[in-house]
């Protein structure tokens, strides 16, 4: 190592070390008769006697107790005769206590040939502590798996421990006195030396600094963690630098794997929230594609078998058969023309038996193409133009995963990598399979729901009458609008009761789907049968209540009105239904609140009847709650809006119906049944 900064190398004495200062080595000289002739300040500090108290005194009588006098004189004689002695001897302190002192003794001769004895002494306890510390340091440095090296202030190697020799693949002799870049050029030499100079200048350690490189011991780059500490002596002089090195490649790989596992779990958790928010097939496919990019792929496409989309069923694909797909969603993690290489959303695509997507659904297993070559690209792309677009976009890896739910293959999730340089691997395959499995359940739920909704809607429409435009002096218009989600049990009917008499009915079965439609059909049929008996409105509802009670848990609201043009009167009874609106010829409108009445199926409550004049030109509007009720406003707001729209209306009934639907329920989340009747002038 170099001397203290500022001293010239040439002709300069080396800077003293600090070990002797730490030991506080004292010196004393006795003549051949055993009298003390020289006494150092360190001896005073060790034994308490000043020089004027110790000089010319016999060393044995001053410094040795009677118990050890004989042994001391024997040792003195041995050394005087030329022998060397080293060891620990108890010496008397000025305060009367005994101090264990570590000695190194030797015989000296002066110019006249007289014999003197030199004793170098230090506190034995201090010596033992220093020895212990040195031994511990030596053991730690040489036995630790951490590589430790010492550099001088010129950043030349001074020493390296065995662990660092193994990391470097070089012995200590091969690196001593040389710079880092001379022996390990494939490390990040510039960064390492920059950190080292910073620590030498500032004195502040740098811990866990990361670098990547290779040594003669490694064939590939490794990751290292380095810590730098400046070495100062007891007086603060800079001696050099200590550097500890750990190979953290495996630790970083494990941390990376843990981070990737957490990220995959995060993607799966995110998919659980984002996929399946609705029972719409295309929306579900779009949600799956959006989740897949950009974490898992740069481009994603979801294609569902045409039989699933068109018929709600699945079909096996023969080994040499083709497969028809309907493209439902495409998503890209960045702006790219490659998105146009996928099948256009909504269009039908046919793929032969050799295509990857066909193989995927036929065998119901993922197909991973780690590296896409031109031949494989032709099996992936729909045609030559698409293959060229995918190649231009840089597609280098491909993964097709089947959408399998309840043992049935519904379609595929196709994933492409372009700007992500890493090819798909088995971990990606597992994640994609998990995403596809979760999405497939949602797709299948949407498929089953669509099939049930279609069946319910078909059943409901088949049970609803085709309302005549005219009947017994009445103009009639009717509308049925199914909900965007589940079909309910709303219905209407126009019932001829005899000359000049017509029954009007609108009802709403609580519940959704096929069951609600079936109950609606039973109640509608029962209403028609009871109407043939020309019963008063309240009595007809009483019988319907009994019938609803026999249908299990069926609950329905209903309003029944009898228009008697012969008398110019209208009788109305309600079973918990919203009040009809009457628009008089003078433009005034009112809600017709029939007395009493609870929903059909409750039982035990009498139904009341109200009667109103039915002048020529009077309009009656019967409807279900889907027309006037929404989640954001109270139902009174819808009733007021409907009344306002009808008040003063001079449109035809058909246009009036369209106006009410467009204004009140452009996209209904509940079924709507609307029956409009106007007496002829």
C-alpha cells in the first residue's frame, strides 16, 4: 500500500502502522546486574512507575512479588547468558496489583561489551484480545462463502480470499498488484471502479450494488452484488478498499420467478373481475382479449365455433374436417397493422384440418409454436396477405388455447408475440390455459343464457296475440319489447266480449326466462277462457288469483278493463298493477287508480272496480312497469313523464307507441308491454 497521501514515494519513509499503537508496546532495559537503566513512557502507562521512580532500581525488587522472585531471577540468568525468552509474567503495578504482561526479551551489548537486557512488554489481556480478533477475522475471511478482496488506493488488488478466488477463477497470485480490468475485463469494470473511487473519496460505504458480467470461472454472464468499504487506520489515514462480492444469479432468478408468479396471479385475479361482466357472448370474448394483452401477448384474438354462435350448440370436428369460426374479438397491446391480419370481428372464417386453430379445437389442447417459421406461419394465418402482415409486424411466437367448458370445446384464444422478444414458454401456456378456462365458463354461460333467452322469447312471442288495428269501434296498437338481458313474463291481450264490449288486459309475471314465459302463457290462456264468461273485472281477477295460487310460487300483477261502447263506460280492476292512463278528448289525462287489489297468487284479498265515462276519442294506455321504471329515478317520475307525453298528443296510436318507447325505454333492462286503445269519434 502507498504511504499517507501527500508523501512522495521516492525517498519517503513508509507511514507507520497502527498495530503497535493498539498494543501499546513498552520498552525497558536492565543492565547485567538487573538494574533498570532505560524506561519508556509506555512502561509507565503499563506499570504505573515514572522514569525517575524506576531508573537505577533493581527490576526484581521493584516489579516482581516475593512469590515469583525465584522464577524471575532464573529467567534473568537465562537471558543474560544469551537465551531468548517470550511469555507472560505477572508484574507488580505501582498500586500493588499484579498485571499479566506479555514479554519478548533479548540480550544486548554496548560499545564496551557490557551486557544489557531489552524487554518489550504489553498488557497480556490486550494482546490476547488482538490475537483473538485477528484469528476471528482470518477465519471469517477465509471460510466465508462471500468473496472478499482488498484493493489499494490505486485500485490494485492486494489480497483476495478463497471464495473470491473461486468466483474469479483466478488465484491471489494472479491478481495481486494488478487492476481489475487487467485480469477481469468481462466484468462491468467502469461501474465497479467508479463506485470504488467514490467510496475512497467519501468514506461512505456502498452496499448491495448490482452488476452483470462474467469471469474465467463462468461461461455465461452472472449477476453479482457488491459492497464497498473504505479501510482507514487508527489515525484516519486511507489504506485502501475492501470489497465483498456475492453471486446472486440464482437469487435474482428466484426473485424474478416469484415476481412473475405474483404477476400471473394478479392477471388471473384481474381476469376474474373483468371477464364475464355480462351474459353477452361478444362482450365476454372482448373482455378475454383485453385481459390477454399486453402482459401475456402483444396481439390476441378470440374465435368461437359457428355452431356455438348460431345455434348455441357444440359439434365435434373430424380428423380431416374443417372448422368454421366466428371472430368475436381482437385486441393489440400497441398500435399495429397486425391487428388487421386477424379475422375481422363478426365475420365467418373457415379453416382446414391442417391449420393450428383447427388442430387446437379438434384435440382440445393448447398448441405452442415457440418459433414461427414461414411454413408454420402459413398454418397460422388465414391467407397469404395475413401471413405477410404478421411477418412484417414481427410475429415470432404463437400460442393457441382452446376454450373448454363443461367438457365442450367452444372456440380458441389465439396469442401472438411481436415486440415482446421472449417466445412463449410452458409458464405462458399454463397461464393462458387458466385464463381460457375461466373465460370459457363465462362464454358457455353466455351461450346457455342466449339459448334460454331465445327459447323464452320465442315462447313469449308465440303466446302474445296479434292485436287487431280495429275492433268494435276501437283503434288498437300494441308493443312488446323484450329486455336486453333476460326475457320476463309481460303480456297483453284484447278480448272480444260481445257486441260493443271489449276486454283489455296487461299483466306482468314476476321472474325471468322460460319459467316466467310459461306461467305467463298459462295465465293468458286462463284469462281468455274466463273472459268468454263475460265476468265482471273484479270477479275475473278473483278467479285468476286462484289459478295463480295453484301454479306454485307464481306471482303476477294484472289490470283488466272492460270497454262498453253501448253504455259509454269503462270498468277497471287491478291486481297490484300500475294504473292505466286515460287521455280524455279535451286533452286532459289522469291515472286510473282502481281500489284495493294485490298481485295474483297472494290470495285472500277482494278486488275492487272503478268506472269511468268512455267518451268518443278517449285514449286508454295499459302498460307494464318496464316502461316507466328505472334504477335511477322513482317510478313517479316515469308516470309523470308518460302522462305528459300523452297529454295533448294528436298522433296515431302507432306513432304514440313509438314515441313512448323511444322516450321512456330506449334500451330497456326489463320487459315492456304496452297496449293503446282509442274510441272512435
